[in-house]
C-alpha cells in the first residue's frame, strides 16, 4: 500500500503504535484525533460502594483507559494502587493486560477472541457462576452490551472510570484530505471516534473505513456505512496488516 493515505482517529497519546505499523507497511499515515479521554474520579463513597463494599470476584477491563481509570480511582479512595483483597481480573487483549501489570496486578484471564463480545462469551462458558460478582470498569460512552450479555450468567455491576470527549477536528491536512475525497482510508478504534467523525464529515465524499474489531464495525454499519476492513485481533500490527491486505486487492 505504498503511498496510500491512511488516516487514524485515535487520541493523540495512543496513536503512535498504529501509525508506526502503517508506515512500516508503506502507507502515508496521519493521525486526526477525534476523541480524548480522561479519568473520571468518583466520590470516595461512590467508589467504595461499587468496589470496596460490593467486593467483586472478577474485574473486567475492555481497554487500557479503563485500567488507568480504575486504579486512579482506587488510589484516590484508598491511598494505594494495590488491590485490598484478592480479585480475579479479565481483560480484552494483550495491551490491556500490559496496562494492568503496570499497576503491579496480575491478569487471570486474557480474551481468547478479538473483541469484548468474545470475552463475554468466554467468561460465560468457562469462568462465571451465578453467584459470582462482576465489576465492569468502563467509560461513560461505552455501550451497554457487555453488561447485558453477562447479567444472565452472574451478578454484574458497571463503574464508569473515564470519560470520552468528542473532539472537533481542526482545519488540518487530514481533515482537508477527507473533505476533498483524497484519503484512501480512515481507521477507527472505537465507536466513539466514529460518532465524532459522523458529526463533522457528514456529506463528504465516501471513504473506505477500517475498524479495530466487531464492536466498532457494528457501530459503523448501524449508521448505514460499509466497513472495508475489520481486524482479526485488536492490536496495532494486526489492524495495519488488515489494511495492507485490503489494498492488495484494490
């Protein structure tokens, strides 16, 4: 895909890995952040009710942002990043697992599939019992499908530990290329980024779209748009490989 213009939409502090992978495969990669995230610190009493008093058997993280938000709230409430009692941890993929380890905690289950739906299926089949207590650490704009999917297998609660802010793209080169119909592909790694894209590029020339997994792909399709590429694994390398393979056939 030498010379193809591929525009990613990740937060500025998370885009480096995917940008590097796309560039290694010959693309002219640019990042146009459409969202940013920040930890949402809860009142100590609220966090205590949702974690300290609830005492979940299993913590579930679907993103590195959720990990950081949870442990920042834990430190805010207790003065320490250390979990105060044993609790199993399940994560959506290797990057999220690595973030958990940054807080000196151990991951019990790593998703054998490629998205949060696969993680839910694995937990329901292999891990959960009806009496188990599950706590999902998510963002304020995260859809509720994971909570809904798990609630018939265990007791489930959700805690929003970070907020997602939709950004208005400035008059940058990536934005101009999209509006001029000169971008070869736009890559989305979350439904929130796609929502922000729709807010600002409705009516622009159509552009092939890539999704990091089935959840993001479903959000794109539900809005009436086609998905040209869906990664088989939620990693920068696999997503870049999927984009490269698409251009081999075009």
